């Protein structure tokens, strides 16, 4: 049976449609990099290098071979094969490694989790910078196509970003079908622009030799790191290839890259080098000056549309990443809106949308130009790619069973390239690169605080809880009055009586004739199979213990899952059962240290602002009873 995510079972028409759709989501960021990447190779302190035409060929060579080695070889040929049951991305990869290590009794996978969280935090930081620099660089085409409007670049960019984030609540299902064709047109156009310039100056084709790039770095070794940092801008969006694996599968992603995206990008970068070899003054905007004057305004409109699509893809990715992090217990419950009845991956997270919107708008206003934003751009993505390479070492050993020598060789090659780009981008920290690092550090701190607080809370509840055996003994002796109906109590994974049940007995002094102690866990895989979704145990006296298992890409619909999986003898009816939840408020113990007090206060704030469990588990609101309890941590 063919894996639906592999694309091997697709018919040719279906494969073509999926490939075009993948172009809009997967390659938007990579596809808009020509707007600013080549220009940045000859800006700032290394602007004088443009006077030597061989340097132009060398810069183009570095970009071409960076695309081939990092995107084609690392991601498309190797990393994409590490799918977690069809899902990709750095969190899915870390979950895959953790799950494999747990199954085979390997070492403690906490370090893998930390790396995955760090990569996820860096993607949030990238999510703030990418829409800002992409939209602003596209709108800056007005300086060439409509000079009288050039001063309006920042206001226009802000307006586009406000509109872009405002429509997120409606979902991307209807608009998404147009993304692929627009990006397809974009790649055809930028490829033709490159051919037009190359036709008159074919000598730039020497850039296809890797020796041109290496000779450039050796010849201009004093500027090697700034040049590599600029070259890396052509790779931004490479991580999206892996993150969007679950949406399209490997075959459409690879086909789109080699059939259209790679040729178009290579031709455009070579074309910019050819243009600058004749007119070095075109460095102010080499991308837009590739086009004839009459076509520059339409090109600006097309570039703006492509920038919006690139931004939309990254924003949607941030929403999906947040949903996975919530499911994996790394973030508190946030309100997640599902914008499609057919595609579970289309989600909208209002809190994340507001955060990204404010950050993007402030970045555009503060930096004022894409050239200034380029100083902050790149460090987060370089770190994410490096973390992916480190995780690859564990994955190749644990999942594929590769030998140590083979794994070390491939990982060493990856880290050599990633390390060079990371070192180069580290020079940007003082220019603004500190911003994404601060954002990533803050997000990482929130996730670690939430994980730490949950562990501390569970330990506290477990210490004070009553063993289920004591409850069963009281039931056998008839000490507890029973009433008809079914009650579901959310429970921990241990053998303790849930706090909500104890408080119900304390205040109401009754218990339903059928009691389900329910524990919900998230697996280190995107979806749970039907066979492993429910673990069920009849404990006697009308008490049942049930463990529902969901994948990190699934929506935890508890009533539907219980109805489908519980034995008929329990006579479970979702609309008639009563669901008991604990509504905890937290206090800080007297013996807590200052650091613990700060972390516990932050954890309590996050818990208070989390979405209600009623909505998260899709419980019927009219059948939920919340019992308040004060817990001192």
C-alpha cells in the first residue's frame, strides 16, 4: 500500500495540482529572497567589491551552490525522509526521536526535547521578521517603478500587514487555491528576467562552477563572513520544506523544486550578476532593474502578491506549530479556531496572530527599510538549521540505525556548512540580530516554565491524592451514596483519585453509578491509530479507568472518542454524561526560593490565561461541572 504522503500513488493530474499548491505554501519565502539577497552581498562595508566583475560571478556561485547543497541535498534528499508518520518540522522530528528512544529503552530524550523547543522558539522569531522584510522589500519596488510614491513604502507595507493579519480569522482555504498559480507565475517571470540579462552577458554562467565561489571567498577573505551572511539570505525558507511535509508529501515538494523553483532562482541570481557587471549603479535595486521600465510597476504588484503569499505561509506555519506545542504539553491551552471543515491543518490562533501582527508592524516602522531589516534577519534561521542537523545525528542513529561513522560523516558535512553560515550571521547580532534571539529566548523560557510548572503541579497533586483502592473499598462497603448516570473525571496518569472527585464527594456527598477516570495523553506521533487510541480497565464498583491517546496533530475530541471506543456495557452517551473538571488556583509556598517564586508566578499567570478545558477537549458546555481548588506549589 502506498503512503499517501509520499506522492507515489498519485495520478499525474493530481500530482500536478498538488505540486502547484505546494509552490504557494512551501516556496514562498525562498522564492522572494531574490528581492534582497544578492543586493546584500554588496552592501555596507563590502560594497566596494562590486567594482570587480569576478566578484559578481563569485557571489552568484556561492548562492547557487548554497541552494544546491543546503536545499537540494540536505533537505530534499535527506531530511525529508525523516517524517514522523507523514509529518515534518523540527517539533515532529524531536518527537520522532523521543518516541524511538523510549520504545527501545534508549537514553533520556530530554536533550532532544530541549533542542526541539529551541528550534520551535526560533521559528516564532523568524515568523516576526519574514513578513516584515518580505513585504517591505517588495513594496520598495515603488522607488524604481513609481518614484513619486517611494516615500510611501513604509505606510503601504504597514497597511498590507494590517490587512494580512486581519483576514487570518477567515482562514486560507478559499484564498489558498490562488497561491500556487500566483507563485508559479512569479517563478516563470523571475526566471525570464534572468534569461533576458544573461542573453547579453553569458560570461556570468561561470558562476555554475563551485570554484568561482571558493575563489571569491579566498580572494576577499577579509569580507568572507559578511558575504556568507548575505548569501544565507537566499536560503531563508529552507526549513519550510520540512515543516510542510505533512501537507503535501515529498514527491510534489521535490518536483516543484527541481522543475521550476531551482531553475528560476538560479537564472534570476545569475541575471542580477549579469546586470551589475554592466551597470554597478543598479545595486540599489538589482531585482527590479532587471525588468524593462514599462514592466517595473506590474512587477512590483506581482512581487507584493508573492510577498503576501510568502508571509501567509509562515504565519500559517506558526499557527500549526503552536497547535503541536499545545498538544505536546509545551504551551498552555490557547484558543484554536479550525477554519476548514475538511483540512484539520488549517487553524487560526488569535493570540499568536496578535503577537505576530504587532511585532511585524513595529519592526517595519522601527527599521524603515528592508536593508536595515536584513541586519536582523538570518541568525534565527541559521540556528534552526544547525539544530536540525544536530537532531539529524540522533535520528539517523535511532530511527534509521545508521553506523556511527556514516552518521558522523554526513552530520559533519551538514554542520560544517551550517556552522559557517551561523558564524557569519553571528556578526549581525549587534546590528539587530539580537532581536530574534531575545524573542526566541522569551518563547523558550515560557515553554520551559510551563513544562516545569506542570511537572511540579502533578507531583503536588499526586502527593496529596487518595489512592483509588481506598475509594473502591468505601464503595464496596456502601459508605457513598450513588445516583444514576455517568460521570467523567479528568485524571492524572497515576492511580490516585482525581481532586475534582474528592471535592465533589466533600460538597455533594454523592457519586454517579458509573464513573470514568479519564487520562488524556499526547503521543510522540502525529496521529494515534484506532487500536492504540484507548486503554481501558474495569476497576469494579462501577469505576472505570480510561486513557485516551491522541497524536500531536489531532484535535482532542474527548466525547466522540469515548463514545466510539468505550464498551457498550458502560452505556456512554456524550450528551448525557457529566464532566467534572478541577479549576485550580495556585499559591506559592513559604519555603520557595526567589527564582521559584518568579517561575511559579509566571506559571500561574499562564494557567489563568489558558483557554478552558471545556473548549479544548470539546466537551458539551452544558454538561461540565468545574470545582475550584487552591493548590500551594
